[in-house]
């Protein structure tokens, strides 16, 4: 995590457990944060770290990655 995103005690979060959790395992992957709640289906306007632009929008992040977002007003199913 970049130093500027470090927060003593971590961030409040809830896990999205899809299936049987792999206890004792680990995941190593790039983590990106979106400053949008992603409740709109075509919102690709922001995110950190910033990417190159493709027209007026930023290009998608290269796969694979983990995406961290705020819950917002919609359900995770809508996301």
C-alpha cells in the first residue's frame, strides 16, 4: 500500500466471500482504488493510480487486479 494510503489500524471493510474461503492461503496482486462508488455501469472516469487516457476516459487497469471501492448507495450485486 502506498504510504499516503496507510491508515493505522487498517480500513473498515467486509469480505466478499464467494464460495469456500481459502483459509491459510494468500493473494498477491496489484490493488487499485476507485474514487467512484461504481453504481453507474459505464463509470470509468477515475481511480488511483491514474492511467493513460483513451479519449476522455482513463484506460482500464491491466488484468489481473483487485479493486477497492466505497460501497455507495447500490448493492454489491449491481456493481
